[in-house]
């Protein structure tokens, strides 16, 4: 047995024997949909803000825990989404999309804006293996500044991490 093979074998045994040798949970975060019901809906600024939520949430979860973020591009998400809110309402279809990309969890979200003064980050945490809704969150955002959005996303990430940690036990 050569030295490289021996080293690989030893590393494999150590990883299997250690509790940290388990694979990190694989999370797919879908792009958030904008549900803007104000009198001036879907402004470019609000579309940009909504588009920023997914990458901010990916960053926040990456900082919060040992997670592998799975990328599902907009075209694949659109192909699975039969209409606005479809994946948000039908957990089994969101889970099926996540399964196609090897995810353990799927986060499906909406940015709901009923007023110019506040909006909500709505997020469903779906476990892929049994297509079940594990948690559903609504985070209120008062204002539309970047700092408000970042704070709301960080709060959402904390809640999602707590749900994932609780489900792992």
C-alpha cells in the first residue's frame, strides 16, 4: 500500500469516526418573489431590494452555521413554478425541486409589501426528504433602507438556523 493510499484510508476512518465527519446540511434558497400590493407596485428599487434578499440570506446562513448552499438558478426555479406563489404554497413541489439539486432543505420566500411604510419577509422552511413544512416565518421590515433589509434577513437566518438545529436533534 503506497503512502497516498494509506493517508487517504486513515483520513476516511477519522472522518467516519468523528461526529463532525457528517456532511453539512445542504440548503437551497430560492429567489424571493415580490408581492407588492401598494398603489405604486413593483418599482425598480423594490425589485432590486427583493432580488438582494436571497444572496443576503445565503451569506447570513453561511456565517451562522456549517451549511452547504445549493444554487438553483432562476430558469430552473421558473420552470418548477407554475405561477406566482406556487412553490410557496405547494411544499411538495418545492421539495421535488430541491431534490433534483441534491438539497436537504429548501427555503421558499416572498417579500410582501402591503404598505410604503413596512413589508414582510415570508419564508417557508421545507425538509426535502419528506416534503414537509418544518417552519414558516414572517419578519416585519419597517422602512426600505438597506440596513433594515439586512437586519430582517439576519433575523430570518437566526430563526431558520434554530429550526434546522432543532430538526437535527
